[in-house]
């Protein structure tokens, strides 16, 4: 059964994208923005964001 748990490489990529977004915009990244930056489905981006 498939779950929305990011693969091992994704949490690091999510953290990097979240940090870059915060540095550029001065605000936390949303799941929708992380989805776009990472090129993944929204449930996966949401799960990655929840782990940050």
C-alpha cells in the first residue's frame, strides 16, 4: 500500500527548498509552493513539510 511518506532523499530537498524560500521571501513555504519547487504531488509535499 502506498503512503505519503517522502523517500529518504526528499526530506533534505524539502528542507533546502523551505530554507531557500524563507530567505527569498521572508515567510515560511506552503505545501503548494513546496509541491511546485520539488515537482511532486501535493500529498507528498504536505508530508515532507510536516516533517520539517
